[in-house]
C-alpha cells in the first residue's frame, strides 16, 4: 500500500496536466507492468525448480 501511495505522489508531481484520468491511466500501466514482472518471476522460479528437481 505504501508503494502505491508513493507512486501516486510521484506521478502527480511529474505530470504537468494533473487530470485524474491521465494519472489513473499511468498508474494502471505501472501496476500492470509490475504485475507482469511478478508473473514472469514466479514462472521462471517454478521452471528452475522443476528443472533442478529433475536432475
């Protein structure tokens, strides 16, 4: 939760036009990118674990 608040404050400071819709879209994009990285990390860890146990 603290990370989301920090990102929100950072985005609000950086955007010249502080429209709520623009901020929401940017924040949503950041969160989706973060989610994609987490899914890739879990998938890679599971693949490495499976490969390690097969050897």
